[in-house]
């Protein structure tokens, strides 16, 4: 028996012993189906081949969906861990000035945003307020400023969390940083009964970091935690 014949016999024996070697190889199965269709001729339709092509296409779609779901789950887990670490960092300072400084450094770094601003409304003159002199992170404005900034001319009640890519050109929140802030997350804060609202603004140089189509669950949780921390300082 020649070497070629012996090799073919060994290959045949291996396939018979373990046919899954072929069945699990997509490229090999495609080649076999194509050879079978070619042998049948152009005028004969192999229904089994058609069915297999459809099943194969469906399997590929399912695999793509599976990969997408897994990727989304990992992203959500990473985002959850990120927000939890930011909350722990936010709770560490023991005085309000350090709290504000940490907000712009530690918390901003964990959340991977380029700048954070805290807006508080006051009925007095914001320019003379002692609050406005505490830290460059803090901005003091007159009542109604926060709703106007979030709405930007749109009617209706502003949402608690607003994500947008078009940062207003006349934005006064980011100061000299306004030129490169391309997207922002606006978290409206309820600071307690009898107090005017607050606003936590997160700005990013990446225009795709915050977009209206993104989920807001994690930011809503972060805003709720921040509200409680602020109530403690304001009291």
C-alpha cells in the first residue's frame, strides 16, 4: 500500500471514529456543502444545503448577540465599580473645603471626567457670597439659573439627570475650560426641604462620553449619594 493510500485510510478511520472533527469545523463543512452542490449541478436545489446556510446565518447572529450581551454586562459592571469607588472617595473628606477639592481631583479622576463643577443657588448676591470664595469648583448663582441652564430654552420640567453633547457656547460653568468641553452630564440636586436646588456638572473633552441615548441609572445613584453628603455639609 502506497504512502498516499495509507494516509487517506488513516484519515478515513479518524473521521469515522470521531465525526465531530468535521462537524465542528465551519470552514470544512462549507467546503463539503459547496462540493455537494457542484456535483448536483446548477438545475438541482439542495434543500438541506439551503437549510444549513440559514441555520448557519442564524447561529452567527446569535453568537454576535451573545458577544454583545457579554460586552454590555462587563461595561455595566465596570461602570458600577467606578461609581462605587467615586462614592467612597467622596465620603472621605472631613471638611467642606477638602470635599470640594477632592471632588475636582479624586472623584473626577475616578469617573474619568475632565472637570466637575458644583452650582448652588442663593437669594443673595452670588458674587459677595462666602460660599463662592471657598473653591473654584463651587459656583453660586441666582434662583432659576439651574433650570434655565438645563432646559436651554426647552419647555417642560428639567430631568434629574441630563446628558448632552452640545455644550452651550455661552456656558459660564467651565470658565476657561469651556472651549474644549464637548459633552456634559448635569445632575440636578435636591438639597432638602426649604433649600434651593443644586447642580453637579461633569464636563468631558470626549464628545461621546455623555450622550442622550445612554442610561442614567448609575449617575442617578451617584446624584442621590451626593445629595445626602451635601445636606450634611449644609446643615
